[in-house]
C-alpha cells in the first residue's frame, strides 16, 4: 500500500479536528500517493499524487512496469488540481491498454495525455449516483451463504497526542461486515459499514467521526475481469455533503482500490436507515462497472443480530463516531434495535416503493421534497395542507410511523420551516435524543438562549442553531419529550 497512513492521519487531524488546543500535531507537508488502481494484469496502475498542507493539490500518476525492476512514472495532467474531495477523478480500466479518467457531473473534466506507451487514455464526465443511470446491461444477481460479523480496531497514531498526558489520540473503527458468495461476477462480495471515531467520547473538545461504507469485491470472473468498479450504492441511500442536507450540496466521490470502493461521510439519518434496512433482513445494492457500462444488482438475506448491534454500540460508546459540521457538537451514533416484524418480510427499496425515510432540510421547498419522495418511491407520508401553527396555516407532512413531521409554509416558496421529532424517533439532534434527561441536556448544550418557558405541561428549552435556525427541546417529567428544529 503506497499511502503513508501516518502522514494522512496527521493531515486529517490538522485540517478537520476541532481539538487543536488539546492535541499535539505534526506539521509536515503532505507528499503521498493515494491508493492505486491497477490494470487487470497489474502491469500498470493509476493513482493521485497529493502534496501540500494548507492547500492540497494532486496530479494523476500512471506507473508502468517494463519487466524486472524497471518502472516509469508519468503525470497525466498538464497542471496540478486542487483536492476538494468532491471533484476528484476516479478511474476505469477496460483491459490493460485503455484507461478512462472520470470526473463527476458538474465538474469540467481536465484533459491530459492521450497516450502513454501502449495505453490509450480518455477523459469524461460521469454520473456518481448509480440510480440515475439508464443501462440496458443490468444484471440481477444474488449473494448466497451471507454472514454478518463485527470487529473493532484501534489504529492509534503517535503523531496525534493529547497535550496534557502525551497519550496517543484513539482512532477507533467499529465495523459491521456482511459477506456473501456470488460466483457469477465475483467470487465474493462484502460490504463494511464503518463507524470511525478519533478521540474519546468524554473529551472536552468534540473530535472527528464519520460513518462510511466500503464495497469489497473478491476476484472478478468471466467478462467482468477486465472492468473496474466505479460506483456503488446500498439500497437508495447515497452519502451527501453537507451531512443530512437535501438536495445534496456536494457530491461524495469514493476512494478506489483494485477491487473496492469506499464512500465516506454518510449523514446520520442515512446511517440509521442503512441499519434499519439490514434489521429488516435484506441487503440490496447496485454496483457500476466502468461508469455504468455494466450494472450489477445484488440481493441477499441477512441476519443483523442483537449481539452484533450490542457490540457495535459498545464500541461506539468509546468515541465520537459521527460528527456533523453543520452543528458544533458531536453526536454519539448508536444503532436502535428494531427487529423485523413477525412475518419476516422486508420492503424492497430499489425500483419499488420503500419505507426508507427520505432526506430533508430546513429551507427546502415543498415541491422539491415531494418530487424527491416520488422518485424514491416513498409512499408512507400523510399530508395535511391545512394544519394550524403559531404562524398560521401550514402544510404538515408526517413520515409514516417514524415520529418525524415536517411543516412547510403555505405562502412564498412553500419552504420547510419546522421539523418535529416525536416517539418513536431514535435519532439525535445536537447529541440529544428523545428520553434523554434534563441534566444531560444541560451538560451537553449548556444554558438556553433565554430562561425556559412553559408550554402546556412542558418546559421549553431553546438553543441557537446554525444557519439562522433554533433547536427546541420540550421537557416533561425531567426528560426530553419532543424536539423541534425551527427556521
């Protein structure tokens, strides 16, 4: 592996951790090569070469073996490119002699060398979200003998240390892996759902954490051996940035290796939806080869047991595994236990109606939201266009039995003004969930913006959020009964 993990961790810590006053960090400039994507025979490989610190840039390096120890390296692009994470190129080999470099739609492809030795090189745009690709080459496949396992890793980095104790900062990964046998396209396929937290849950300063999904393919067979995985998706869930925003403000591009794709930065609601689907007993995913030239649609039966959930939650309790840049607080990601119903039936969420909660955000228009749930096939919403609120008549959309209600204005652009969370909603807002005690709310968020007021039989605690929003927690019997996010 050509990635220098120590330097990468130093970069991640320096750029993203809001704990600079509590941590001691190295300051070397970046100079590393990302995971390489080799040609089918392994004679050549393509990778991003990254350098810089305050401003990261990269070029595309093609490495070719000429027999023995003789190799050559060639930069493909005419100039270095800023590395933002959203416009990074990914690669597809079609045999050993044709390489395609792709940039996500919305970013103009940068063209470079068209030929290096006997390798032809082309440059193109592509659609990152595989559900938006129309392909006649869709192959329905099934994974057999599926297993679900858990493992915990602590990848401490000596270059990130606590100032007070000089102890290494923990880098904990909580991993649920689903594996199965294919035999038609690949010998086997695995999906890893990874909660990664850097720092301890009790740290004074919230640290960095995220939920990512890795798709791993074991040894391609038949005609697929000459192609490269470029896109993948679990059910209808696609990561977006900012987290939990809709529509996605920025496209998330996977990290590639020879036979794997890794998608970072799933929003909290998307991560919860992934585990909700697995608890219903079904795994569904699509995989795009060479930017959708071939699309593989997998289904599998899975058994996400209570034991696996308990192990994941015990691991996540040690760290901050989900961090939202739209809030100033980390939230502890836990999998709520909700086993499938007694019939054992699960709702399919690809190409048919789904009970996966669609993404939403304050300020979104009613028309955009309804268009999205229609596209996703979500049919569990209840709509009341004459609901009453303190600001007059609004449109209320209740999302099935999730406990989530959305309130859209009936004037102007009909934008989402208020989000309400009631039982049985199991997520968190600013690290606070329904049922949490008042003293925990005070410890996490501190004092509200004004003295608590009374509303019916509850006490109302209001905190300033981001983007001109307010977060309201209604307290009854010393616990959180209802949560509102208000524009």
